[in-house]
């Protein structure tokens, strides 16, 4: 899993994304703060910053 900060509309999400995920399509992620499963439409992402440490799991 890779940790990322995603700007998505008016929200900023701190999420865990499976390594190798196609970010241009809809994909599943886990909210890093709550553990909630999320479905994100990649084409709606305004900005994405990956954790400096890279993969964490």
C-alpha cells in the first residue's frame, strides 16, 4: 500500500492505495484516518502527493 494525499473537489483525503493502482480510472482506497473503504474516481483528482516514505505495507 502507498499513502497519498488527494485533493478531490472540495475535500482533501489521506488515503492508502494498493501499489500499482491505475489512478486514471475509478479505484478503491482506504481512509488512513478512519479505516473506511472509499471508491475514488481518478479522473476527478485535482492533485495527488505521495508519502515521502513510499510504500508502507
